[in-house]
């Protein structure tokens, strides 16, 4: 059976087959692969704002975190956010499963000279470094945009209103200059877009920002 980096390269295609928001009705479906690309784009912009505000950015680390942050979903799929964060214990257990499966995959498939390097690259990216915090914001911006696109098209499933609201609450509580920029500039443009929906997006936005 296949061994080595070839297996790793082949596994990347699975990210194109893993859908986000499994089980929900959506007008437009997204994959973990497209999500990872968009998160890298958001992170690039957010880090640019931080840098213009005098923060030093480790760009290599930032891009690695953004590109790799959902690679473990190859093993466990996209688990809905409310499930993932149901309790701290649930989050911790899922995190342990992800870590264990990644560790096993690296140990089994990677040649020795790459093992430690890839343990670092594929570990949990969200942490208290500025790059880790930017990743958290970028990840939630994509959740916000996915939910917004559904609401905008008239999808009234409560899950998307909740996703939009919860993403915004998490974003606003991360203390970074790029968050201030996003909330004061980008979010207003988003809320001002034309909608074909009965959902009052401005009201939900204001409630989340309280």
C-alpha cells in the first residue's frame, strides 16, 4: 500500500470532498479545501492591516497556519461548530482525536527527516501568537460570509442566523487592529448589500456587537 509523501499529496484531494455545514440546506455548498484557501486570503489581508499598525508578522508562520488549519478534517470530517464547542470537554476530546490521528499519520507516512517539521506545520494553529489570533479571525470571517451568502439569498434556516451571529461575537472579542478595521469598514459594506430575505441582518449584527 502507498507510503510516504505520495500518500500525503493524495490525501489533499479529500479536502475537496469534505463539505462544510454537513446536513444543512444550502444554496451554495463549500468544501474544506475552498475554505482553507479563502482563510489564507483573509489572513493575508488582516495581517497586512496589523503590519501597517506596527505589528511584526511572521508571514511564513501565518501562511502555514492558514493553509493547514483544517487538514485534520481529512480524518474526522467537518464537525458542526455547536457540537465541537458543546462543552470544553467535547472540544478537548475532539482536539485529542485530531492530534492523535495527525501524529499517527506523520509517524506512519512521513520519512524521518520531515517528521518533526510536519508535526509543527500540522499542529493546532489557533494560539495566542498574533498569527494564531489572525487565523481565528480569518476562520470566523469565512463562517460569517458563508452564513451571510445563505441569508442574503433567502435561506431562513436558523443555523445560518446562529452561525452569522456567533462568528461576529467571536471576531469582536479578539483584540487586534485588523478586527477594528473589519468591524468599522468591511462589515458596514456587507450589511448594506441588497437582500432577498425576511431576516433583519442589521438587527442581528447590532445584537452581536453589543
